[in-house]
């Protein structure tokens, strides 16, 4: 049987994620990995989750084990309404929230909701690889707009929007990861967010805000979310996830937006998976209800801040001249730039020989071929691995300068 003649266009457009492929190669225990975006497993709240699992089975087993509504379990939505009010000063109704199987599903759905083959989506240059993958599958024409150490540049964005307008093309949405961006670790300041939002309004498009790292802030004051800045004017859809602040294994997240738009997402989700696991939603609702999330975030922030500090200090100590890196105020990543003539993709195989791994930057650009950056994760390795890994990486760079 030759399946090649039978596959759909979607399959032919699907590209394996460089990161997920790499994670398979570097699973060897002797390799120190800065490649994944994984939370530190030693911080998982195992005891608390075990207790809640048992309580949910004792008290709500019928609801937990049954199919749920596509919109999501009401108890979880009620907790999320409270959470958004308390932490983000945003008032939403349950109808403005859709529970999703983590934010990757919201990205996939957003592409299906808005993109016909060839439609334009604007992202920052560089941006989250998994979003690019989801948008590519939908056949989007992804246009990257340059960014600096404060994220997407409004001037470059306006230039692009104007050029599209002149061509009679619509930008379906502007995708942003405004807080401690994956991959660069940069945060868009509030003033710039206002400018970006104004541009979305001016050019009749909306902001797709994806903020998995927002609560992992080590210092400084958080700028308001695009969601809050929009003040219910309907120009922003925002997704949050439990993956980075609680557990990724639950595959739980939520999308917030105007209720008419959320209702359309619900219909799409019906066809995709009927519903997100009711059992895990009930567990997450209890976790929130007991006030455990805030407590857990305090713990992970303390741990990741120490890891970030250690990585910055060690980079400073060992990296050769000409190598620079971002200094993120939160999140899980920093972005390291090699001298222009170096190629991080080629360096990776040498690094793996030296038993350290990272993700080469080129995969985070929708179109540009920029080869001298890499993403480093600091949340997963322990302190000794962080130091040793940076030493090995610095050594590899020096050997190939
Ligand atoms: C910016 C961004 N969006 C979305 C995701 C997907 O996360 P999840 O599907 O676990 O919520 C990630 C994961 O690394 C991410 O960095």
C-alpha cells in the first residue's frame, strides 16, 4: 500500500518540531540539556495533587469520569473568573472562557478558526516554534516582524500592516508572547503593548495573546496584559495554560475572548475532541479553590530565579568575547547570540559530542535564515548541571570560534 498518494495537503505541510525531535536524541543521561522547555519535575506538587485526586474520586466520581461539556467544567470556570479578577484585574463571565487541552490546542484551533490557505498571520521574529508549526499546518503565510530586547517593534509592525493593506491583504491576527517570550525571554513593556493594540484596531485585526510564563516573574512590575488593556473591546483573545505554573501532564489551559467568538471555538472543539478531561478539570478547580496555585507559584519563582541567576553568572564567567545573551526578568529561557559568522545549527552536533544540548535559533523564525542564535532553558537542569553545562557550551563555542 502506498499512502503517499493518499495523504492530505495538511500532512504534506506538517513539519516535525525541531525541539521534539531533538528531545528524543538528547534523552541520554550523560547529556546536559538546555533544550526543552520543561518545568523542574522536583517541584511538581505530587502530595497535594494525590490528595485532591482521591477527594475528587470520593466526592465527584460520576462527574469526573463522565463526558463533560465542550465549554469546560463550570466549577473550573468559576475558579478562573476569580483568578483573572484577582491576578489580572480582568472581569470576564464564564461564557467568555473556553477550557482547552492546554494552549497548544488553542493555537491549533485559532489557526483553524481564522486561516484559509495563504492567509497572513503576523508574529514576532523570532517566536514560539509550536505556534509556527500550528499555523503552518493551516497553510498560513506567516510574516515575521522584527523585535528587539523589548519584543515586537511597533514601527516594523505598522510598516508590515500598511504594506499588506496596499496589497489588499488582511492580517488575520497578530500573535504575541508578551511575557518572558519563548524563545528570547523578553517582555513587551506596557507602552509598546498599547501601541501594538492600537495598530491592531487601526488595521482591523486582533491580538492573539499567548502568555504561559506571565506568573513566573522574578522581579519588576508586570505590564498589564493585552486582555486588560483592550478593556472588553473585542480586539484580543488571550490564552493561558497550567503547564508551566502547575503541571504540563494535565494538558489544561484556557482561552478568553468575546463570547460570540468563544461560541464558535466551542463548535470547532466539538469536532476535535468533544471535551477536555473533566476529571483533570475538577482536580485543577480544587487546586485553585484551596489556594494552592499561588503558593506553588511562589515556590517555582524562587527556584527558577536562583537558576536564572546561576546561569547568568556562569555565562558571564565562561563565555568568550563576542557572545551575548538576554537577561530575562522571568520565565524559563534566555537567548544567546553568537558572533555573526557562527552557525548554531552546525554547533549543535559538536555540542552534543561535548554532552550539552540547546535549541538552535533558526527554527524560531518563520522565514528568516538567522543562524547565530540559540535558546537556553534554565528551569530543568539542577544547579550542578547548569554550571557544568554552561562550561561545556562555552568550551564548544571556543573550539569553533
Ligand atoms: C509560548 C508558548 N505557547 C504555548 C505553549 C504550549 O504549551 P501547553 O500546550 O503545554 O500549554 C508553549 C510551550 O512551551 C509556549 O512556550
